[in-house]
C-alpha cells in the first residue's frame, strides 16, 4: 500500500498537507446525525469538539467508582497493559480495560457516543484502542506534543486519517492541573517527523514519547497559525478530537488529580495494514488488529 503520510524516514522534518477529509459522512448522514451543523462545522475547522456535562452526575459517580477499582486492582500489576510514570511506580495509563470491565465495555457501545462518531466517519466503527490516563496530584507527568495518527500510522499501520479519540473527563479538568492542550486547525497539516523507529519503541514511548513528536519549528508554525486552547470542563464532559490534531499536556503539580478515559474509534473501512515503519506490529492492547468488526456487532 502506498504510504501517503511518510514519517521517520529521514533526517529532516516536513509539514505535509492532509490528503483526507475531516467529515466523511454524506450530506444526508451529516444532516441526520446527533451533531448539528454548527457542531460539525466547529469540529471540521478546529479538529475537536468539547461537550460539557455530557453525562449525568449519577453516571459520573459510577464511572469514578470503576476508575478507582481499576486503580486498586492494578496497583501491583506488572503486566504490559499497565504503564507507569518514568522514574516511579505511579500508574500512568491502563490499556484495554474495556474488555475486562463491564461498565467501560458498555460505554464503548453507547449509542450516545458511537452515533456521533459514525456520523463524522461515515461508516460503522470499532474500538482501535482504549486507555485510562491518570495524572495524580503532585506526581502526574506531562505528555509531550504529538499527533496520535503519526504513531498509529507508522507503528500500527493505520492507513488514513479516519479515526477519532473520545475522551471522558472523570475529574474536573482545570487550566492548572494538566488538562489536554490542543492546537486548533493543526489536524489539516501532517508533521513528517525526523528519526527512525527502533524495535519495540512503545516500551519507552508510552512512558515518555521522544520519537514521532514535532520539531520546534513545525510546532511554532502551527501555534502561530492556530494558537493553543485548553480542554477545561467539569467531570462528565466529553471531548472528541480528530486523530491528527496536535495535542499534549503539562505535568500536574497541584493537589488535584486529573483522570480521563479514552476510547479511540476507527472506521471499519480504515482497518490496519502492516506498519509503515516496516517493523512488527505493536501488541493488540495498543492497536486492535483481530477484533475489527463494528461496535454494533459487539452489542
């Protein structure tokens, strides 16, 4: 398959034009879905959409309970699905818990979410990846600027930009406790990064990503064009962000934790091929290769 988005293939970074649409649904599908035209227009222009108080207080309390259960259950778990902070034993991320936790499994099929994703992507969808990101007070480290698609393309073999991350805020995300930072409009450019991917890069990159991150000049150009916005909202809010939008977050030096749940939905028409790095695929818990039927079929 032709590599439309080459990256980590040379010594010099480049900014390439996006070759894919942002809204895939037909005019009729886009008109009939749960998101209205103003919301779709904002998403297409900026690459994200924040929906405040999407879930009820009761639903948030139930999700928080399961969040704490997962934390406790995995406190001493040394399986690779549990990623810890660099330099400490604090849990940074838990992957693939939707397959083991009934509540989060149901959320991955919740039509309030999946109908919006299908409306934008114009097809049935499946869960490409699930993770919980913890950023505890005083200890939560930063996530450096990156495009998720760059990693999913190079290391997982996702061919096109036809995927969406859905973040459920399970704690209040303030401007000061490490909320997600996004560069509006950056999804319309693709930063082809310098460097070469080593074998099993994910074993270090999930703790601290150093490859597949934008160079300073490319990042400065994107910020000059689009600025930076913070995804601040109360617990229970929902953030949709496009697979190629540039994002990251600062460390959390406040007493207030910041925990978010991420579902990554991919179109069934955009299933993974061999990684464009030429290396072996990352593990299944990072990139779903075997259960690529729609969430509707999983219900």
